[in-house]
C-alpha cells in the first residue's frame, strides 16, 4: 500500500561481491565492496526515489521507503553472474484514509486495534515491534506474544493477535503505550513494513494504581461507618434527653 516500506531481499547473508539494482532498466543502486550508491549518486539515477532507497551493507538487499504508486514495476538484481527479478505492485490509498489508518489516538484505558488491512497468507511470517522491541509473532498457525521479559513487564497480557489478518489489539491502554508500532511481513524474498503511531491520552484521575483505588474505597467505607455510628449516637442522646425531661416534668 502507498506509504509502506518494502525490502527486496537478495537471500544472501554475507555478500562481499558486486551487485546492482535496476528499475525499468535504469540503475538505481549499486554495491561494490564498501562502495554503495543509490539513486542520483549512481550515474543513471534520475531523482525518482529522492533519498527513499536504502541498500544493506551485508546482503545488498534494497529497501524502498514511503513507497508510491509510481514505484510499481519490475526491479532487477544483477549479482555476480545471476539475475533476480522482483515485481512490485503498489496500491493507492486516499491520503486522509492513510493518515487515519496509520495514526491512532485513544483515551487511557480504552482498547486500540492496529489493522494492516490485508489477509494473512499461510506462508507469511508477521512480527510486531514496539520501539524496536519484538512483542508478537505469527508463523503459520503458531503465535507468540511477549517472549521478551521487557515486553511481558510492559504489556502484561494486554495484547491480542488476529491470526486471519495479523492485526494487533492493545487492551487497557496506558500513556506509556504511546509510540511507534511496526509490522514486518516476510513474503518469501520480499519484506513489507507497516508503521503505526499510537497516542494514548491521559484521563484525569485515571493514573491511580489499583492499590490506591482499593485504599480510597476502604477509607470511604470506614468514613461511612463512622458517620452512621455518629448519627446513631446523636439519636440516642436525643432520646435520652427527652426521657429525662419527661421524668422531671412528671415529678414536678
């Protein structure tokens, strides 16, 4: 979708040789040992991508950020004596809808769902990250949530995954849940990245801990009991006073 990032993977873990990327027969990136050029840095570049290309130093994989519909087409990788071809199709999304989809604002305590807007393929591996911390993963029919200690401490069983769409729901949100959530979808030799910015708005009085709330409730109960006792004491004194007054009047 427009606005996403996509990585075209070479499938090579360490590549010290030379590789070149072409888009519609125009060279857009090149790696030769430690030398790397992208877009206009390469002689054939035409500013089409304008700093939206990133080349991995180790693998030579190419990432296109903030992708647009004009980036659709055929990408070729020339590596050593072989060639790989990638076909990229970018689907347009109205700007207002795209901004709404990627920016979420909720009140503290509410739930928020981050929906990637697509149906998960059985071959895809989906991983959710929060501020670069892995918080959830779907592999086939298997899923893992918060395997990291830091994640368990932060979210504490407040994350839910939809296996059909890969969407992530955060329940009982807190202000510290605000930040960037990133979904990586690995489809064979292509990795798609979707980012969501979540803003959790604090609600006055919602910052009390469970212990503080329990303490306030207990104090309220005690005060209510004391008020009842005081009222009963006043009532008894009133009855006693009138009884003494009647006895004095009768004896007089």
